[in-house]
């Protein structure tokens, strides 16, 4: 009885300490207004699932950058970050850049 209660109490204290430590490193994020649900679903799907190469190429060919917007380009990840991310994330980023071209 007493041993179980003491063990449970210690676990509660440890969890509180862990939550306190984690909250120090939590970065508050500001959020914008909600998107229409169908648009939000599409964006969430497109950013978390791999698209077929042909679908990306077809889309890129369909929506060309305007000729008079020479500074319109695909954003790139800076080199120090690029060197420290996993191959899977780099692959996703390359595919996203192809979509945005």
C-alpha cells in the first residue's frame, strides 16, 4: 500500500519535472486564419505524401512562371541546414522544389 503510493507519487513528481523542462524549450508558434477545410486537407496531403513524378512534371508544365517575373523562383534550403537533414527529408524537399518550379 504505502510503497505503491510512494512510487506513484515519485512518478508524478518526475512527470511534472519533465513537463517543466520540456516547456522551457517549447517554441510558441503563431497561427494564421483557418483555410477552407478542402484546401487544408489538400495541402496536408500534398506535403506528407509522395507524388508521382509524372504528376509533378505535368503540373510544372501547366503552370509556368510569368515571363516578366524574373525574381520569382523556388526557395532553397540554406547549405548549413541542408547538410544536417536526413536523406529522406532532402528527397522530399527536392520534390517540393520541382513542384514549385
